[in-house]
């Protein structure tokens, strides 16, 4: 893979596992091995696929690597895009069939890869299932479900505020800042070595230390910790731990082919915001589930109304999005809902996104799902924009019969 730092020049092999530590596993080149071996670094809980049949994915393979598309003033092939953006796995579904499936850097069909914040979108699907059965009210205040949250900064926030990143919680997620809140919570979740500084022993204790710097229901501000609070709410509402809920309500009825896993803290609390690892094909099945309004091979898994609401968004969702963190490069009308980025609700075209290059793209008119798992050397990168351009060009070509 072409890279820009001396440490990663050329096509590096995985570093020996003995060189990968809890202190460096998220950094290049160590992340290239670590993102496929999370369970060897951090405690994880199994997300069981059960013993049912997998959702079949028929093959209609096409040679798409040479397909060329425009990216600003450049023209490049899919193969070149994959190389430039540190790809580990790339899968395209067209009308439910595998059009392309490629693996790099030692990854294989049965290898789970860290999803980072795509984990949020998986977690929200469980919320949708529970809401559809009447076991969860997204309009409820969180302390009505988890009374322990009543004495914290989360009191008064609704479940929907958590799902839309519109709670008032102050949480600094600056990955370049070693003093940011995200670095403390990584130590709580056992993602980094303990440096001896005081910290709560577990995630639930950490939630109580946070304060607000805005109103609940305010503008969109991306704070991963809200998903972890949601996980506690889901567990309390359903009376089961999140790994079991994902298995029971999503992974098994969806027809996953392989077990997934999620990292947990000292007391088994799951990192719902970024700790899930899953295989490329199962993530494609998850995207196809959303393309089909929640229907898998054997019936409805996630209520279609939940997915419709995700695409449509809140009445003031676009305004809240533009008036909040206001991410660059999104067109007018874009919004964030139920832990999905709705790039164009009119198409619809939406995606799940995680740092270091994890993506599930859903393009409804062309009936296309694209999954890309990566190990960018940085948490955030212009590679996302390049990938979006590649996906939209592929979707258009598939829709028009050019591929």
C-alpha cells in the first residue's frame, strides 16, 4: 500500500505481534495487524451468530478494479483508490449479489476487523428493534429507564438525544490531544495502558464524571460517549447485556455467517461506540438489511419505520447538523440520525462511518451496498471524501448497466 511516512513506505508486512502493544496498537504501522487481532489485546465479549443458516449472498463477480472515476481534478481506478486509502477489505453488493470482494494485508473472509464507529450504527439497530416492540421509548428521558443517570449530566436527555448526538454533554474527542477526554475513557475501556492517573474503575463510573456545556436537544455535536450511555439504557430496557442483545436481535435473525465480538471494560461494560469487530461479509449483510428496510432473507429484523425515520431525520435535523459540528463536504439537507450519516435523504444515500476508514455505504436507487474496512494511519483523513466519490461513481455505473 502506498503511504506517506518513512515508517510505512512501500508495502509493509504486518509488524511482528510482539511489537504491538496497548500503547501503540492504534498507530501505524501497528494498526495494520491490530485491527484484525483486537481480542489478543483487549478483553472482548462474543456476539454469537447462533447455529442458523447464513443469509446467502449469491455471486455476480465483475472486474471493477480497473473501473475509473473522477475525483476533483484527478482520474483514478478503483484499484488505485483502494491502494491509496489503506484498504484491508472491500465488498460491493449489487441487488443483493456480490459484485466484488477483495482482501488485503492478510485479511480473509473469516477474519473479524475492528469497526470503530460503525459499531454505533449496529447498536442503533438494536434500539430500533426494541422500540418497534414497545420495549424502548426513544422519547423517554434516560433516567426514566436507568435511574442511576438521574444524578448525572445526562438527566433530562431523551434516548433520541443520545441517538442523534444532540445531548448537552461536554466530551472532547480530539484524537491528536493526549489530554482530551477520549484518552481518559480509552484507559477506562482498557484501550490504552493505565498511566497511574486517577480514573473511575469502569465506564458507568466514568459517565458520572462528565458535565454539560450545552442544552439537551441542541445542535449536532459528535460525542462517542453518548453511544456507551445508550448501551446501558438498552441493557436496562431489555434486561440483557449488549453483546447478547446484538446477537439475539440482530446478528442471528440477520443470518450472520460468523461470530462478531465487542471490547469490554474491567467489569464487562461494552464499548458500544467503537469496539465491535466483524467480518466483511457480515457487515455487507448489515448494509443490505438497511437497503431492504430491515428485511433479511428470512423476514423483517429491524422495523422498516425505524429505517424510514433514520433517512428522513428529525424535523430540524438538517438545521441541527449544519448548526453544530458542521462537517465539511456535506450537501444541504444532510443530517445525522440514529448513528447514521444521511448524506442525501432525497436519493437516499447514507452511510455508517468509523475513524481510520471503516464504512458501510447504502445507495438506494442503484440497490448498491459498499463496505470498506481500512487502516488509515490517522483517525480522520481526506480519504473519506475520495471513497465517497468512488462509491457514488460505482453506484451510478451499476445503476446504468455500465458494469
